[in-house]
C-alpha cells in the first residue's frame, strides 16, 4: 500500500509576502526555484499573497467561473493559428477535467478586449474591468 502522502498529495504553498523578495536577491532566487519545482512536479501551487483585496480576489474568481461556464462551442472560438497552446484547451479524452484558456496579448488592454469580443460578441465590460 502507498503512503497517505501518495494517496492525498498536498499542493506546494509558496509565500510571496516575503519583504525582501526583490529580483536577484537570495529570497527571489529561492522562490523562483520553488515555483519551477512546484510547476514541474504538480502543475500548480497555492500562492500566499495578502496584498490583494478581497474585492479584487472575488472579482477574478467570479469572472473565471463565468468564463469557464460558457459553452464548449463558445470557448473554442479562442484559437490561434500556429499556436496550439495559446487558445482554449479542453474536452481532451486523456485529461477530461482539464480546461485552460490562453489569451493572446493578455497583458494589454487591446488583447483582453479582443478576447472578450470573441467570447461575448455582445460585450462584457465586467469581465475585463474590475474596479478596485
């Protein structure tokens, strides 16, 4: 029989509230190593960062629920030629519960607005604008 750890693996918890977490510092390099290890071994991690207000956190989670509640056909609108992992990934027989959504130029206002138009042609300003 396997150990409890193997039957119920714990996700790594990474603390991003360390005061001296500045690029190039020892704590920065150790945190980078921990992020890489967590992603390689688990594919994700729990981030501890208490400087995000509850309103923003809740808004992001509500928006993600709204996005992934869209129909499969709607989510499939998010595709990019020549970039197989940039758009919607889901409905795969080997990983039936997995879904991901890449957003081309997702760090720009134009990229987000283009993505929102694909998902909600009639518009959805609340998806991309979360007042803080």
